[in-house]
DNA sequence: GATGAATGAGATTTCATTCAT
DNA sequence: AATGAATGAAATCTCATTCAT
C-alpha cells in the first residue's frame, strides 16, 4: 500500500510508460541506434513485456509517432479560437506549436527528424499530420484574402507553396528556439508572424517581387 | 584507362569512389542502417580497403558530410554576384541552392536529415555550414536596410531569427520541390522571394504585426 | 452445460481438452516448435492452468505419448479375436492398426515421428509400445509354424528380425496410405499380408534365399 | 608450417567441416533443438563464419540433407552391378544401404527422422531421394517377374505398395540393426531378402493371401 | 595496392515458466 | 477453478572491424 516501486500495473498504464521511454530514447538516439534493452530499462520493465504489449521495434516506433502526432495536433487545435480573425488564429496556433515543441523536445525530434529518416511506413504518418497543418494554414491565408476584400489573384499552387514555406520555417524555428537560450515560444511566434503576415499582406496588395528578365541575365541556371 | 574492369587506381580516385558510394548509401538508409559491406560493394572494392583509406564508419560519415557541405556552399557561392543589389544576390543564391539540392538528393539527405539525427560530432559539421549561410543572409538583410536608407530599428536578435526562418523555409521547400513533380528550382526560389522579401520590405518600412495585448486575452500561454 | 462459453469444468474434462490440443500441436509442429501459448489457446484455457494440471512441457508431451500409445494398442487389441487362426489374427490387427492411424494422424505423428526425434525419456515410451506389438507378431509367427506342423528351424533372432521388418513395413505403409489418396486401411493391410504371409509360408517350407558364396564375389563388403 | 591447430583454410574445406558438425548435431538433437552455437563450436569456428558460408539455419539444414541424401544414393548405387540378376542386385543394394546407414548413424537420423519432422521444404528433399529408391526397387520386381517368365498379373498399384513396404521395412531394420548389438549389415540384408524375395516369388506363382469374405465377418471394421 | 578468412560484441525476438490475485 | 502480469534465459542473426598474405 503506497509502496515505493510499483509492480503489477494495468496494461494501459504500463503501455504509456513504455511509450514515454521509447519517445525519449528514439528522440535522442534515432530509430536504429535505439536499443530495446535501453527502452525497457528506462520504462522499468523487462524486454519481453515490451514485446508482449507493443509487438516489435517497428510497431513501437509507429505507436510513438502516432501518439506524438496526435498530441501535437491536439495542442495546436486547443490553442486556436476559430471565431477570431485569421491573423489571430495563426498567431495562437504558432504560439501553441512552439510551446508544445519546446516542452516536448524528444517528441518533436521523433516527429521532425527520426520518423522522416526512415521508409514510407513511418514517414507517411508524419506526412499525414503535416498535411493537416498545411491545409489549415492554407485556409487561413484564403480567409485573410477574403477579410481584406481583395481578389488576390494568387494561384493555388503558389498559396500551397507559401503555406509550405511557413510550416517549414516554423519547424526550423522550433529547433532554433529550443537550441537558443532565452528565446521563448512567444518570441519565436512573433518573429514568424512578422515575417509571414507582412509578406502575405504585401502580396495581397498586388506588390510582388519579380525575378529579373532573361534579357538581363542570359546565363541563368 | 582502356581496360574493362579497372584495377589498381591512384588513391585519390579510389577515395572519391568510396565517398560517392557512401553518400548514396548513407543518404538512403541513414547512418546506422547503412552497412560497410554495402558501401564497399557499391564502390567496387573490398572492405579492408575502405578501412585502410577511411579508417572507420564514423570517419567515413564525417568525410561525406565535409565533402558535401563544401560542395553545397561552393555551389551557392558560385551563383552569387557580390556586386549586384541585395535582393538579386538572395535570388541567385536561392536558385543555386535549390538547383544543387535537386541535383544531389542523396547528398542533401545526408546533410539535412542524416547528419542531424546523430550526436554532436556529425551535427557540428552541418551546424558550421548552416551558420555560414545564415550569416550571409543576415548580411544581405542588413544591406537591404542600408539600401533602403532606413534605420529599421530591427534588433539583432530579430534579424537572426528572420534569417533562420528564411533558411529553414528554404530547406523545407527544397524537400517539397524535390517531392512535388513539376516544381523547378526557379519556381521554388520565386515563391520564397515573394514570401521573404515582401515581408522584409514591410518590416523595414516600420509596419509590423503586433500580438494582442494581455488585456485582451488574459489567459494567454 | 447449456451456456455458450463453458467455464468451470471438472478437472478430468479440462485435462483431456488440453491433451487433445497438445497432440494436435505436437503432431503438426514437433516438440520443440510447439509453443505452450498455442496449445493453451487451442485448448481454450490460460497458460497457468496448463502448468497447474500438466506441470511442464515435458510432462505434457509424455502424457500425450502415453495416452496415444494406450489408445493405439487398445484399438489394435480390440480388432483381434484370439480364437481365430494366426493369419486371420494378423489380418485383423493390421486392419485395426491402419484404420486407427488413418483416423488419428496427429496422434500417429506424435508416436511415430515426434517422440523418436527426442532423447530417451520420450522415445522409451514408444519403444515399450512397439515392443509389445513386435512380441505379439512374433507369437503369431510361432503359432503359424505350429499350425503348419513344421519344425521350421528358424532361429529366434531371425524371427525377431522378421517381426521387426513387418512392423516397420506396417509403419511405413501407414504413412504411405495416409498420403496416397484412394488407399484404404483394408488395401494397405492386404498388400502387407500378401508380402508377409506368403514370404513366411515359403520360409516355413524350408525354401530360403541364400546369399552368394564368398567364392563367387570375393570382394563383398 | 605444419602447426597443430589449423587456422585459415580455404572455404570449401571449412564448409565441409561445418556440414560434418551440423549433421552430427542435427542428427542427435533434431532441427529445432540444435543450436547454431553448438554447431559452430563443434566445427571449430565462430558463428558468424557459419552464417557467412551457409546463410541461415534453414539453409544449413537443407545443405546437410542434400549432401547426405546424395552420399546415401551414391553408396547404394556403387554397391550394385547392373549386369547381375534382379535378386543379386537387390541383395547388393540392401547390403550397401545397411552398411552406409550403420556407418553414418547421424546422417541417417537427419534423413530418416529429422528432415521428415519439418515442413515441405525439407521433407521434399528426402521424398525425392526415397522416390528414386522406390523406383529402383519397383524396376527390380518387374525384372524378377520377367526373369521368371511369368505374366504375373500384378497391378501396378500393388507393385508400388510392395516396393513401399520393402523400403519401409529396410528403413525400419536399419534403426533396429543400429540399436541391436551384434547385428551386421549382412544379417539385416539377409533377413529382409528372405522376407521379401520369398513373398514375391509366391505372389508371382499366383498364390496370394486373400482376406475373408464379408459373409464370414459381417461386423468387419 | 588489395583481399579472402575470420571474429567479438551486440541486436531483435521467442519461449517456458512463475507470481499475485 | 482460473488468470493477467511479468520475467530469465537463450535463440538466430548482423555488423564493424582485423589478420595474414
């Protein structure tokens, strides 16, 4: 009763402990370099139990990715008020994103680095999550155009590219913010908002940067 | 020269063949999953020779990173005319970057993905390369401010963040352009220029997006 | 009794269910490849119960062998009328043997194949059963000699060899009859009777095949 | 030079040593219970070398079966003079068979017991070898009929059954002869010849054992 | 300059078996 | 009477690395 080392726990609880340990090890060592021995030890159980519950190293990795992808999207969605204007929604979403990745760096490593370094089965899980976020950002950009009462004449492909760029920048800044002491989630979000929203506004007002014509630089790549 | 199966070649040539093979395998399988057997076979030599020339798996990986980081920075630098205005310099640099990563996807995978998923010794090489590029972009931003004859009142930390965001967006777009059929290096560069340069211009003119005050959202994160 | 999933049954019944499952798994997979997990699942009980009742994998295997050896000898004995002449007794015994092995192929596999591929403890059980059958056949052969009113001058060792050969042929034909569609127990028995009883008659009448003398083949093995 | 423990030998030699060890261990322990560790140790090499040369446990087992099946058929064929009459051919073949199995009991165990206890891939190898031998015996039986200038009126299926029975009896006697001290290959062969050839002669002369009619035993199985 | 032969160490995975309820 | 939770021990297999020539 109230003892120190808990033995014999219900399966659901043990599974979460195992996933916690696995995310930490996978996030720090990478999939291949992570050893099931180490994960089991960190989870405080024997290796056979990990296999009994999670089946195989691949299944364990997949379970980690799924859990953390769900947690991240849940966190971002929870930060958003759909009734606010588009810029405010993006701002809240970015803040939630940077806050979550800062608080769960190993999980972020699993999603951003480790899962992508391996074949389709794993990468596909992350691609799905990313697609959801890119779609959300794309919708916000369209809303912004409507709110500005402009017919922006931005082709779909370009909007998709812009959303890609924003999400990519966010992913990159997450790593930067984590690695640079003194940079908070709010600061990272503000930097990105300034960059992105200003650029978007300029584009919507019809001003765009155009590459030099071939006449000027006939030797272009 | 001449014969069918070339044996006995000068060391420098053999080494490059080994690095070629290693970049391909490391880029596709990842560091841990790559096997020295496979690399040696692809290089057309025996394993002991790989060890004789490159010492160990770690050293071989480091040599790959160094060679490809140098190749990438060389390619970007070669694309730039320092006498042109800042926007044109950035445009040329981005075009060169996207062109090089598209032409050498395995090398880009080694630098962008594989090197980062492993401990300090490897990541450090890439960090150095990235720092050089970020510094270059930061300088361009400052040049742009001077050219606009504005005292932008942009604190250094923010400029660094912006450069970081731009480089991150570029890295992300490189993967996107490689994976999306029909997107050329030029198009990826144009998308990014629109995003970044327009935003930068707005910032320089003093307009900036500001987060809502605490009064409005007292429950903020 | 009555409900869908029967729980809580008397020990004797549960034990037979376990043995049924074990015979099937052991017969198909072999001793070592059979897993206690699979046996427990097929028996519809939990693994600890199997251990509670049958003690260990070895004990379980031994119990299977014993039960099936007893069942086979019982079946053969039940087919025989001791008051009939020797040839008829052999005929009935063979028919019963082929019928039983055809109806219980997994049990036959356990006795004929699996038990023999393992060390003394298991093989011994089968050896005992086999010895009983060989002794029975030997007795029949002796009876046949007496019935024929001949002093056959067959040394004991040779009779034992003949009985051994008959039983071996029967075992072999059992597998053949099981594997060859359209061969019934009666046909297998008839084939063997023709082979064995005719040969025995010839031997009893004093005609025997004699190997060539050394003079003819001085290089014999 | 002329040292005690030989290291560094050509691959072909090492492979044979490994097969020797594997046959011994597989023959005594069975496929599943045999451990690659034990085989490697008995062969005097490290485990990785076994895998390098023989690929996997399954491949190693298959290689054993193939080698020993080839050796056994070669031995039997070498013992036969095709220009002799049928009975002499059978006699020589049986002698060679019993001599070979007596001299290589582990190999015989691999072929007769272990290979059959496992799935198709392995059993198939032995089935092929056995089919060859059964075909040879069938041919001899037909030759005997021709030599006796009889039109035996033996249906093919029955001849096949007889050949099966003979081969089965031989297989069984091989184990018996190995286990019974003082029984030589020649004695085992003589016992079987007496049994088989006499029976065959009786059959060829038209006398056959016929089962009782249903009228006599209406309750037959 | 180049390689066939060989291995120590460690990876994932499975299994028979027991404890606490 | 019965079981969910848990494990020690060992299996197959792979890999980076070296030796002797």
